[in-house]
C-alpha cells in the first residue's frame, strides 16, 4: 500500500510537470498571451520546486511523510485545478508557483518512505519502479491533457486533472498510516536538529553527490533538448530520423530503469553499477557525436546508450541512500534533487549558446565529458570514507 500511494503520487507529480505545455496553443488563442509568457508558467513551477525541495526534506524528517506528502499533493492538485478556473494570466502565474511548492515534497517524501518501508534486499527495485511511475506520468500527460481538452476545453482539462490529484490526496489521508519514515523527533529536539541539518547537507560526500546530480541533469537535458538539432546540423540526419533516435534513447532509458533495480539488488555494488553503466552510455554517445552512422546503426547505438544510462538511475539513488545518516533521508534527497532542478534549468541555455556560437560539434563532446565526470564522482564518493559514522559522532 505504501508503494501504491508513493507511486501514484509520483505519477501525478510528473503529469503536473507536463500538464500545461500541451494546452499552450488553446490558452494562447483564448487569452491572447505570448508563448514566452506561457513558458514563464512552467519556469516558475520548476523554480519553486527547486527552491522548496530542501525545506520540504527537512519537514519530512521532522514531521513524517504522511503530513508533508498529503499537503503537497493537495496543494499541487488544487493549484493546477485553480488555473482552469481563472482567466487572469497573473493569477495563473501565482497558481503555477504554488503548484511548484507542492511539487517540491515528492522526492524527499517518496525516498524517505521507500527507505523506511522496503527491505534493503529489494530497495533497488523499489527505487526503479518509483522512477518508472514518474516516467509513466511524463508519457501519459500529453495524450491525457489533449484528450480532456477535446472533451471539456482547456479550462475543464485543468479542473479535471486537479480533481484526479485531489482524489489521490484523499487516498493518502485515508491510508496514510503506511507512509512510514522512521521516528519523528520530539519538539525539544527540533532546535538541536537545526545544526545537524546544516552539518549533514554540507558534509563533503553529500556536496560531491550534489555535483553528480547537477552534471547528470545537464547532460541528460542536453540530450533531450539539442541532440536532434546537433544530429541534423552535423551529419545531415533527417529531422524525423533524429527525433526518432531521441525517442529510442528515452524509451530505452525506461527499459534500463526497469532492469537496473534488479541488477543493483543482485550485485549489491551501486558504485560499480553507476560507474560501469555511465562508461558504456558515454561511449555510445561519443560514437553518435563523432561518426555519421546509418539509420539502424544510429538507432541501435542510441538504444544501447539509453539502456545503460537508465540502469544507472536506481543505483544512483542507492548510493545516496547509502551515504545518508538515519533520520536525514528527506533532507538529503531534497538537497541533491536541487541539483537536478538546477541542471535542467541551466542546460538549455548552455547548449543553445554553444550552437549559437557555431560550436555544434562540441555538444555531444560536452555531454560525454559530463557523463564521464559523473562516473568519476561516483568512485570519489565511495572513496571518501564513512559519512554516516562521522555524522553520528558530531
């Protein structure tokens, strides 16, 4: 039941990340705002999520997941539904910001619940299926929103998706006793914990792991946003072929995530799994960026690269869990999650600037360098000593 609640919440979180873009054309026609203004709705959503992830993680560790996760689910659902009830652009911006605040609870709360609820022998699989639940939301959102808009218009579509999230919130309220995150500190210990929070988040291993998440987000977002442009400009690949190659990479990544949890649980070596997978993924992307490939060769190379990058992801989360002291899962996952938000925000501008400067040939080279750096960081984190012991002594 705990995984069902966490998984459904994560799916809804990812649906909400892509709720607005499929409706942009309809909203633009109705309200007469620019696409840049509509893009700002998505920007403020992600900025609010990134800024609030660390506070949300601290709340999870101090108050438990039930209150934090249910509140966040209700806030994001009501806020998205409210966008469908208004015709004022600036009210939409305000609601999108509140939705981003609600969205900030999911990673800290979800990982805290899974770490406390799932046997260590199966934790990799649990992390993998959690990632798949989010990917399911990404895949479903465009089709779902367009279908609902065709039936009820964009107002009705937003109200409907908000109602769906409220239903999940109610389920969390009813069955939330299963959302365990370990012992919640007594009131007298909260002030003492404030110093501990800072020591945990500024410990060397956690800071280095933050850089891992930042570089990973930069590289993956670079692939998602500009691999198509790069393939077309550098090698004259047809636009449809380049887009299909990206789809193959992303789909293969889902497959990799699905099997990656089983692999890391079997091997019990998350650092090896992360570094080895990223080396293979980097090698595949290096070939794609350096050699003009036939269509089938391009698809095959992107597929292999996508599978191995996917395999890395449950092991990556196992690494974070392994270096996290007891009672700090929420804040640590919230903290490293800001690396994903920051990298995802920086990457489009960075790689777009490279292409504008006529350095398209460097796009895949930079992406591969970042992935290789991540493989190295995983090994460095493993060699930095036992963080949990040092944290408990302080």
